[in-house]
C-alpha cells in the first residue's frame, strides 16, 4: 500500500498530524509526505523516528521535501538522542497563572515555567490547556513565542474547545489545536505521567 500526503502550505504541526492519521489507518506500506519547509521536514522525520519506522528524505529542491515512511518494520537501534528527546508526559494547565496568593506573581511564575520547559529535555509529549489555561494559547498571551517553539520541536499542544467557546476566544487561538474532552481524557488518564499546573 502506498499513500501520498500533500502537506505543502500547511503550518506545523499539521503535516505531522496528517501523516500520523494516515499511518494509523494502514497496517503496512509506504507513506510519502510532501512538505515545503525545513521545520515540517524535521518534524515529520521525528514522528517516523519516534514510532520506530524506517524513513528516507528526498530533497526535490530547496522548497520541497518528500519523506518516505515505511510502516511494518520496526527499526532496531533507534538513535538514543532522538528517543531521549521526548518523554511520555502530559503537562496540564488549568489556569493562566501558577499557584495561589498573588495573581501578578502567578503570571510571572507561569511564564518562567513554560520558558523552562523549552530549555530542558526530554520535552513533554503533550501540553493541555483548559479552563482559564486556554488564555495562554490565545492572542495577547506572553508565552506564545515559547509555546510556538515547543510546537515546532514536536510537542503536541491542545486547548479545550468548550473552554475557548465559554470565554468567547476561540477565534483568538494562536498556537496548537482545538480539542474535545474525549481527547483530553485520553491524555490525562495516566496519572503517573501527568503534571498539573494551575
């Protein structure tokens, strides 16, 4: 089975998501994802590496890359540096401040915390934002630059759609994807790999 995913013009993490969806549908075969920027090429390659699939990258020209991913054969001896880059851990943000006592201090702390996440590996696999935490992923947030940097590195960033609707800020979302409670539950259900900030 051979599938082509044309992700040209799509901003990260869309090429990764499009590729993952097609990989999930097939038992074995080759998926060729076409992207038009270096970041997307790196992120799709990291996806293949993290799943243990063999892949090759063809640079057609400076603006087009074809990533050929073979599913059905797990690669032995995946690079330890790649394996160690991410940790199966979810960080959940229930508020746009950190801790209680002073809202001003809480905003300083949350900004410092998210910056620290960008500087320390392994990176968490997922950041979830719900209730007041969704303000951190929207226009006006002081941590957007750091969140975008994490997203570009392959960290999944999801915000609760119900929460965005409640605060009437869905159209102001600047980073990550809108998600539903089923997906959020799936990400939060393993308390051993969960850190909650709020």
